[in-house]
C-alpha cells in the first residue's frame, strides 16, 4: 500500500469572517463556528494523575488502527483492567460507540466542509493514496460520506489501514458522544 501524503500542518481552519471556495462567507444561518471554552492542557496534570483523579486506570488496547474507537470505548465505559480483552460483549459496545462517533461525523460533514474545518479534496487522497483524487469539492465530500458510512459497519476488532483514521474529522466526532 502506498504511504499517505503528509500534511504540512500549516493550514488553519476557516474563521467565520473568511470566504469559502464557492464565494460564500463562512457565517451563515445554518452553521457558524463558536468557541465556547478555550483549549487547555487538561488542567496541567500528567495523564496518569488526570486518569487517577477520575478513578480510572490506563488501559492498553489492540493496535489495529481502530484504537481510537477502542480507547474511547475504554474511557466512556470506565474499563478498570490494564489491557482490553476483545470479548463479544466489549466489542458489541465498542462497535456501538464507533457507530455513534461516525453518526456525528456524518451529520456534521457538510457543515464542516462549508466552514473549512474539513478539506474534502485532501482527506480522500490521504485515506486512499493510490486512488483517483476527486475532481470537485462535492465529489470529495460524497467520497468521504461513502467512506464513513462504509466504516460504520466494520467492527472495531477488524484491522484497517492506518490512513483511514489519521484525519481530524473523526477526532471531532469523538467529542460529541455522551
């Protein structure tokens, strides 16, 4: 498999006053970026202290490139073992957590594209480096939507290519699951 295209990391998300590719302003009645709480470094605590203050323990999860969803499952269910076992019961709940995260990603995708939070022409190229790049923003958005819809049905116990989850779109989805 080809290696993913590196990101320069210099691109900043679109601000509400900036203009999108189609010439519309970033601010619209249907979507607007609002920063409610500034980002911090988890109260400045080392991660073990932070986890301990929540009565949690660090848990090792399988490194199958679905570890984001497995780690999130461990967090929201407060697993208390040092290593996650891939039991049928754990995987059923972890698969549901993954589906909920991807539901949020899918629900927000068109707004994220409009606000410039997702670069739809870059993400499919990163996810499928040997594929044909999409020719338009609309085609790229449709490709992303199809990818995340397909991935909803893939169990977290199934190994997938690393590039499938190396995009920030999914991380934002994790933040919306109760």
